[in-house]
């Protein structure tokens, strides 16, 4: 950001105008890409998320827990202290 500001200060008016034009073209290209994205209604998204949660609930360790502490990657580790 700072470098681009320094470059803009040293640019001549024509160069600044061309740089601004390039930025605007990039922005338009990005907006065109985003406009082509297919969108689905929120209600459908919520239903899909609920289906996914219900389907994966039996294997979700955060819901059912771990069978043993050895399977839990978040358990507190024993530390070895040597005197």
C-alpha cells in the first residue's frame, strides 16, 4: 500500500490515469466473475446444512465424544519433569 502510494506520487498524470484504468478493469473483471456464481436461497442452504449435520452426527467426536482418552487429540499431555 505504501509502495503503491509512493509510486503514484512519482507518476505523471497520464501514468496515474492508466493505472487507475487498469485497476477499474480488474475490478470489473472480478465483478463479472462474481455475477456468474450461482446462488441458492438461504432456506435451501439451511436445509442442506441440517441434513449434513444429521447425517454426520454419529461420527462427530464433538457430539458423541471419544471412546478413550487416547483417541482424543486435544487431551492434556503428561509432562515429564526431571530433577
